[in-house]
C-alpha cells in the first residue's frame, strides 16, 4: 500500500517538475525575444516607423459605403432584385455605356452593389396584401423549419424593407450616384401602370371609408336618441357597440392607407439614404496599426528561420 503511495508521489513530483520546466522555457523564450529586440532596436524601430508611414499612405484614400433602405411596392420585390443584380453584373463588365445611359459617369470608383433583405418577419406576417403568410409561417414552425424558411431567399425577398449596399473608392454626391440608381429602378412600364391602379384604388377606398364613417355616426346618433324613447341604454345595445367598433376599424384603416399613400409615390420607395460612410470592416482604415507590427513580426520570423536554417545546415555537414 505504501509502495503505491510512494509511486504516486514520485509521479506527481515528476509532473510538477515537467510543468515547471515548460513554464521556465516559455519565460526564457519571451525574454530571448525581448533581449533580441533590444539588440536590434534600430532595425526594429526603422521597420516600425516604415510600417506606420506606409499604413498612413494606404489609409489616406479610404473606401466608402453607401446604403439605401427601400420599400418595393406593388409586388415589385423580384423586379427590384433583378435590377440591382443587373447593375452588379454591368459593373463587373465595366460597361461604361450602360452606366452613362443611367447617369453614372465615374464607373472606375464604383466598386460594388448588392441588395439584402432587412429581417422583418412581423411585417411579412402582418402585410395587408399577404395575410396568407401567417398561415404559411405557422405551418413551417410546426415542422421546425421556421428559421430556414425566414432565411430562405424566396421568403426574405418578400420582406417589407431591403438594403441596397454600395461600395466606392471615392466619396460621391447623392446626385452623381444615388439619384441615378433610384431613377433607374423606377423605369418599368408594368409597375408604373400598376402604381396608378393602386393609387386610384387607395383614393376610392379612403373616400368609401369616410362615407361609411359618416353613416355610422348618423346611426349612432339615431340609436343614442332612441334610448330616451324605448328606455334602452347604450351599454345594452349590442348593435351600437358593433357600430362603434366598425367605425374604429375604418379610422385605423384610413390611417394605414394614408401611410401607403406616402409610399406609393414611387414603385421603389427610398425610406432612408446613408452616404459616404468610411468602410472600417476588415483591414480598411487600419493599416497604420497593422503594418508596423506586421513588419516587425516578419523580421523576427525571418531571423528565426535563418538561425534554424544555419543549425540544420550545420547538422547535415557534421
């Protein structure tokens, strides 16, 4: 029994010594690097300053992001995506003639354009023109596929809001980039005609609702006055309550139609535009911080490799 305990103590002691040795080697390596840098401080300093200078030169000309938040009206979602994808394809082809026709002259500094849906499942479900979406999403949720369906391209294309993201090498004025793109997106005979139908129907619906609200008000007055004759109170009159509820529903609908009226002035309605945001993703505008350390690391790595190479070469000779 005691022999086993002694063996365990010996094993633990050896493990402790091994761990201590590993830490000591690590500390030694760290100080080796520090002492080496002290020895080569001039070279390291020059490389660091060179990295800072080159980094500032790289960052001097930043890249810019622009974002247009849009609402595709009248079921023009697929049309919107096809138009943006066409612009992207023409940009890759550097089709200057195409961009000249839509009003963009500086194609060289126009880097990329893409469109993505802005997650809005509640707007997707509550859309007045897409009530069946709720049952569709509900059915998918029962199968455990709701996340997959929401992220699916066909589903997300029907979201309420979409972001058109544009990258450029220079800052642009709105009239030179955004306005031509938005104008190009409106150039569709089919949806322009459909827009007129929607606008006319909206005006007719608002007027019809106003007429119904007036008639309901007259009925409410009549029913309210009849209580003094028949002895019926408002709370007892279920028909009166239904009329009041109907009036509230019509008022709410007219409020929503007023919002739609603002949106329906364009086939692709721009909700918000952000211009000339400096792109700070990845290494953009960070080279003055990255290059100095990168140069020093490359130098240290190269020196280490050279020393190992000499050792291995000496080993082969011997």
